C-alpha cells in the first residue's frame, strides 16, 4: 500500500514521479503505476489521489517546523511493516519484507 504524505508544494512532483514509476511487479499493487495505486487506495471514486498531510510526530517534523523545509514521506505498508523497530533494517527487509526488492526498487524510482 503506497500512501505518500508531503507538504502541498510537492504534489505536482509526486504526481509526475508516481505516474512514471511502475508497480505492477509489487505484490498487491492496484494498477500499473504507483500513481494508480495511490489513487485507488486513497480516493477510489475521485479523479486525483489524496495527498496526506505530514504529521508533527515524525522524523521530518523539525525540518518543517523549525527550518521551514518542505518534506515528503514515501510510505509503503505491507504485511511485514516494521517502522521504528529493531527489525527495521536491511537484513529483515531482504529476507522477509521485500526479498525480491521489488517494492524497494519501485519506491527508489519515485524518489529518483
């Protein structure tokens, strides 16, 4: 499940990047691109995907609140989601969460 959050000025960039990044090789992807996945899961009856706002309790809060730096959170949640646990590392990712690195590769396409 791809559900990005960002400051509003990043919406056009995220839309362009997600329309170019294929996710058809990612399990449970709904569509051919991350844009399709994002739109289907966030706004299935609307014309455009919903861009979530960034919360105040995460790693980027100080960048936005103190320095005024725009930020993006490219979150992909699946069966083996391990956010901020001792298992949030490359070994766990490559053995259990994304052994073929398909989701990781696709998110890298969006961020590139």
